[in-house]
C-alpha cells in the first residue's frame, strides 16, 4: 500500500479523452479523416450537453482542453455574431435583484444534557432538564420543545437583571476603556466586582426603559460629565486612585488597530469615507470597519496592534507595547505604499508642507 503522499498520479489523459472513446465505441477510425470526424462529433455532443445543462465532468474536461489551448473560439472578438446576445444577457442579469440572505436556526434533536462528574465528559451522570438559570427560574422547559424560544424569552424577562447589566457594561467598556465590571465576559464568582454597583443598576434599568436602544445609551454616556472630564489627574487622584477606577479624570486610551490604519489613510489623503456597502479587501482605502475579516490569513498590520484573532469571542482586547509595532510602522508594505498613491492631497485639517 502506498504511504501518505505516495498515491499514483491520476490519469488526466483518460479524463479528457473519454468522450472520444464513447464516440468511437461502435466505429473505430481507420485513418486520420475518420479520427477528425470522431473529434468533431465528440465536440458537438459535448457542446449540446453544455447547452442542455446535462454535461458530464468528462465532457467539461474535454471542452476545457480545447478552450484553454485556443482551439475553440471563446471571445467576442472571435464570435462577433453573439455580441448582441451577450449584451442583452448582461442587461437582464443586471436587472436581477440580489437576494438578501440571513442566517437562521432550525430546531434540532430534543434532548437533555447529562451532568458530567467534576466536568469530565467521560463520566456522565443523570440528565439535567433544560431550563433557565436556577437562581431566577428553575422550571424545566417543555419536553417537546428544544428550549430556544423559551431561553430567548427568559433572557428578556422583567425579573432577569443580568442581560441588561451585561449589555450596558459592555457599552461602558467600549466608551471608557474599562467596564464597571472589569471582566465583561464573566459576571460570576470568578469575575471582578463592579466598581459602581448602583450606577450599573441605574444604567441597566434606564437601558430597558429606553427600549434596549444602544444608540440612546451611547448618547447618554458620551454626554456625561465623566466622559467630558480632563485627562489630567489631580495630585489626590494619583495617590488614592492611581488606576482611575473611580473615573476622577478622563482615561487616556491607546488607539485601536483599526483607528491606526484609518489615521494613516487620512493623513495621506486617501481615506474613503463612503458609507455602507459590502465588505472590501484589506488593500482598499475604505474605513477599517468595512474591511473583510478572515480567519486565515489574518491582516498582519492589524494583528500587530492587537486586533482580535477571529477564532473566539473577546470581551476586551489585549493592550501590548512591543517592538513589533514600531517595526511594523517602519517596514509594513501597507505603510510604504501610502506615499506612492496618485492622490496625495491632504484634507480633514491636516497640514501640508510647502517648499520654501
């Protein structure tokens, strides 16, 4: 048996020429003329199969062989007679609306999950009925339901304060750089205690009363006195609150990776401020919020400045100060390519130097 990577090569010739053998099964050629007729018949059969949407893989390979080598015409320059048909096809195609797709969830198998002894999945114990958090409501969900709809309702039930607290804490975290609960992914016993518990409850209540509007909550926070304070701490604050937990002054925050990229595009006069639209490649000059995020490969420039790796959720980003960041600003192809663009005009208040 051949080992990994030692499989015999695939007979690609047989894949391409199989339509010929089918055509010549009952009439083997005896001269070049008859062979040419078999080739012509096989080509016509393959083309008709393509027209009828019944073409096999072997026929596709057979046609592809001739097209790739220029033996069959495949351009409007060579097929001027079909140009009006192609133009009409493009017009009809442009008028077809692009369908809007949204991900959804279908009900799965209804079953209760076993309790694992000390978390060991190899030692399951009794099954635990599907239900919400026991501290709020321990009533099991109906046995005939998978529990998704019931869970969604329980998350927003009036006597459940956790959902609103988690939501406003994350909004506060993004506005001020640190959440009222400093561990936005963990509100449990192993997470940190809130620095302002009464404020957290007030914001959660106001968030629910405001119809769960994120924009309204952001507007409230950025117009607050805490957000508008000076970043210069007082001598007392340096002594009693060196980490600025109680927000005696505005926290100074580092630029995120996307903001650094946008700032470089802005000072070079190339930032595209177009709103909305589909995602773009990382080589685009649009704002970083529109840049497509791939799991692999990741954007090396953004990764150097602590952009999250799109494998798991992250409540807060890492903040590092490493030599790779300064080296990236000096050597990254993205940075080197900025001055070479044709549009070098500065805008947005940037200062242009004029030779003396």
